[in-house]
């Protein structure tokens, strides 16, 4: 019989020596294996476990609810946020009103890269938007996550090294295993109809697409924010306001002696 993964999170009510040992012993007696354990918040622990059948988890839950030293917060099949919380020791912050929006600050770039890499590994169409002020680390994080996910990344529009606006792909680039990256500001302000035709072709591919500045992208295209599966916000600090009022179009899109990259 295939073992099944479960996630347990509990809050410590009475912290005493040997508490974790007692819970580990209980899991052992129920023949439930611990994969990983870590603190996931102040006063909380998270465990990834392997069980032979659901009855083991039901018995575990029944016993844990009778303990006065802990309070069970979650016991369920693990979600991506659960796995990352155990791995990194803290939960990804999610918007209270919009559950598909996830927030990070620059100090959490490692967690952000890991989160995006897990999304990139998933097969099929996925549209991801990433918001953030200039030079906060958006594009660099995307490239790092692509490497972690063993994906080839393609800049359809970008300002990472130089303004890039592509109007076509070569045959091998029409690959569902590739990661397509677009800059919403570049595409909407500087691109022509040939570029937009390419964008529509890419949108129809069963592949992962990432749009930097998704709000600007939807303002000037037929797409809406409802089309996005995830929205990621990256800030220098938690109180930073993401705004486009400070975008200096001249400095952002100015050329160099070598000219722009326009394929």
C-alpha cells in the first residue's frame, strides 16, 4: 500500500520539556513516520508525515484533541504553502481578501525563489504576475527560480540587460517546458502588433508565463487580472507602496550605444 503524506500543525499551549518527544512517540506507536519537522510561527510547529491509511490520522487527531498541552491548528494533505513553511520555518504571507496574491519582502528572496520554482515545476498553462518597484529583484528572482525548476527561460519583453522586445520565436522555442517572461510596461508602451501577436500565441501554449507589472499589462490588453493564477508582490520592506507614478519612461527605456534588442 502506498503511504500518503499529511501535514500537522499545532500550537503549543503549555511548553514543557519532553513535549516534542511525547508527540514523536505517539506518532511512532501509530506507525506514522515523520518526514520533516520545524517551527512555522511563534509557538507553532509543523510536521510532514507519512501514514499507511486515513484511519491512522483519524486516531492521531482524536488523541491530539484531548491533549491540553497543544492545540491542533491543521491536519490535512500538505499544500505548497505547508511544505515551504516546514522547509523555511515560516509561512508565506497571503492577501486576506485575494487568496491568489502572495507577498514577499526582499529579505525573503530565498523563500520567494523556492515558491516560484515549485510553481514553475507544475505542468500545463499557468499565468503568474509579479508586482514590485524597479530594482527590487523581480527578474533576478524569476531567473533563479527557473534554474531551480530546470526550466529554460525566454524573455519576450524585458529591461534586465537592455530593452528586449521580441516579435517572433524560433521553432525550438515553442516548447511547453520553457518559461516565458514578459515585462508588462515594455510590451504595452513600446511594442508593435507583431509583438502582440506573438504574446497571444504564447498565451495559448500549455506553459508557464510570468508577467512583470501585470496591472499595466491588463490595462492595455484584452487580458484581465482574473486570467492570472497567482499574483506575487515583492517589496523592499513590508510598508512599501507599489506605484507606477514614479516610473521615468525616458530613463527606463533609454537606449545605449548598442541600441535595443528587437527580434
